[in-house]
C-alpha cells in the first residue's frame, strides 16, 4: 500500500482536527505511527523498490507551513513545520513536500484577498530557505500563479482564471511551470523535483505532451493531481493520485478507512 496525503494550512474552519488541516496532520501522524505504515519523503515513496508507505504533501505554500498563526477568531495555530519537528523523534524519516506558488505578485494579491483572516503576509517567501534547510520540508512547484481567480492577470493567454485546464499552450506551460521551477530554485538553492497541478486539474496537454518532454529538462520527475486513490504500478508519473484532507477524510475513522483501502 502506497498513498499520498495532501493538506492545506489555510483550511481553518474550526480550531480542532476536524476543521483545521494543521491539527489534522498532527493527529494523523499519530494514527500512521500506530498503523505501522512508514511515513516517507515523497522521493522514497516513489522509488521502484518501495511497496508500502505514505507521503505528506502541502499545497499553496502559505507561511503557516513554517510559522505560527494567530487567527483573529480562532486563536493561535501551530505551524506545519512545528508539527513535523515534534513528530521527528518518532518518525525520523519524515519530510513533507510543500508545493508553493512562485509569483511574488500572485502571492501578494492572494494574501490581500485573504487578509481578514490571515493578514497581508500570508504568502511571503522569507520562510522558504529555512524550511528547505530544515530537512523536514522540501519546496516543490505549484505553478507560477495557480491561474487563480484572486490574481488579476495570470499567464493564461486570455486571462481565463480558475482552472488549470486552460493552460494548454507551450508558452503558457513555460510561464506557469518552467518559470516557477527557476524561481524556486533561485530562492532555495534546490530545483523542484515535483509539480502539483493547481486545483488538481490534470490536463491532457500537460500530462501527455508538455511534461513528458520538458519536465525532465527542468528537473521534474513527476506530477500530482488529486484523484483519490492509492498509487498503483503502471501509473502515469505525470498524473499521480493524492488524497485531500477535508474532502477525502476529515477524522480518525476516515483516515483509518483509507488505510484499509485495497
């Protein structure tokens, strides 16, 4: 059994494991430890000789991945990095993959739109180098601007926002994925090895054409959507599945059900 679990640090509906992904991850690591299923870095989980394990991924790359956050209504929230550090004594191999948005302008615009709950600094990149050096987190590629509706102008040629399926030309792919890898590499000193499709949108153009050709040239080894299933032999490495917290499970019973999946 091999599976990938995905968390969003800004999923904060309530300050408890059911409504908060940071606390959900802390609780889930205890469940995984009890299950005996090894928690592995993404690269080890994807290695040809790995038959059992789980990897932790984080999407969007907000500062809550590395910094505590005091929510104006719900109180103090620990960082993902803090959760991982506390788990390291019992899970020595733990290392989460944080898929970050590269564009400084896109991150600023998204943060301003979410400022009421998270402040203007939600998506700064000052935490990236230290997180990478910690050995507990690897910074990976979640595109240049996510083609996000909160961003005024994206790399999509007609500025159609809200779906990564609209990234369907060579120029758009270069701007969204290759440029993001270059920026992240300059920021942390390590090129991203993996790409996560924004919104989980796996387009045929990127999966079957652009990524197989250009991915290895820019250092990418695999890409991930959000199809909710286990990894399987023969999977297309440019469209690997992940389970998403809050959608595919939200409590202990839900995670245990995933761990019983055939």
